[in-house]
C-alpha cells in the first residue's frame, strides 16, 4: 500500500467533491492500520498547504447507526481552522459547494483546558479537563458512492469530516460538574429541517456519554503514536446524537437541546 499516494487521491477528491471507489476494492488487505496511515499522511499534506489542526472529530459513537454504515468501531480525524465555523448568536450559513453526499449530525462539542491522559472512565474526572461545552453541527461527507465502504475506508476518508459548526460555548465550573455529568448523558436533542421535526436523540447515544466518547479518543490515541495526544485548547466534537440526515442547498436546519444548562441549539442555513 502506498499511503502517500492514497492520501493525495483522497485530498484531491475532498477538494473537488468527487467520488472514488472504496479503497478496499483494490487494496483487499486495507485495514485499520492502513486507514490511519493514510490519515497521518493527509495531516502532513494539509499542514503543508497551510491548514492548521484545531481539534478532532469522533465519529460512529452512536451505535444505533452502525448497521446502516457497516461500522464496527468509533473513528476519529482532525478538524482544521478551515473546516471549523463558529456560529454567531447560534446561527451560521454554509455553502455546500464541493461537498460530497453531505449529511448533517447534531452533536455536543468540548473545548479542552487540560491534557486528557488515557485510562479515564470517570465522567466527572473527564469533565474537569474540559473548559466548555457547546452544541455543534457536523457536516459529514463520503467520497465513496452511495455511502458504501468498509470500516477502514472511513478512516482514510477524513473519518467523514467536512465542516464543524460550533455554537455558543458554556463554561464548566467545578460546582457544576456533578450535575453536568447527568445532564450531558440525559439531555434530549431535536433536529429540524425547515421547521419540521426529522429526528430525536439523547446525549447517551454518544458512547453512553459524550465525556466517555472523549475518553475513548484519548485511549485510542495512546495506541497511535503517529498522532499527537489531545492537548489543551483543542475542540473535540463527540459524535451524532441522531441519525445523520441528508442535506441540500436551500434548506434551513435547526437543533434544540432540552435538559442541558445554557444550551438552546443552532440554526444552519445551506447555500450552493
């Protein structure tokens, strides 16, 4: 396997919004190690052209959607200064130009204030490493036809990341940690298109708790020395709380969160 060549091909497909055959079709031995080897080369290429990693996305933390995509494990990828959008007053407008089969996911994002070492399974302990939480939308794309791929293909395909929209951050204070641990697990989200409800979800859909999804990523990175560990200042979005919904220009999507202190939701307008 030529990881550098595959990385160049995937990045060209990203830039043009083009589709490619799944890698496993012509590289039958392509597995997780190979997928993340391509991902590491992609990081190098994106840095070289001026893109700065500012955090990570975790995907497939919602086990309810695994059967739809043939997923077997969560995946992750970097997010960049050119792919992260901070919504002003809870609203943003995004062009879908060069997107490939885009879908929308309502999520919960964290901002790290301290290193997160592996082996953490206590939610409160994880939350103490987080400075803020926020509602988020991730626009995911797939560069394989009809969203059909093998699990390792998705790791090479940017773990499906295209854009991340971050809502208004809510600071985490020490006195709030115990209550917030419960709220993040039990909060409910509704996803709406043009004012009509299309999906519902709960915080626990992200690996039983969004903070545990973050801990999973820290553990995974400890087994991948080619990547840097999580660092203070990084943004991490923890995976979709509903099904990922197909989107197209001209639509307006909104999320509402119930039971999560300080969070209402996001509004996203989509253009060509």
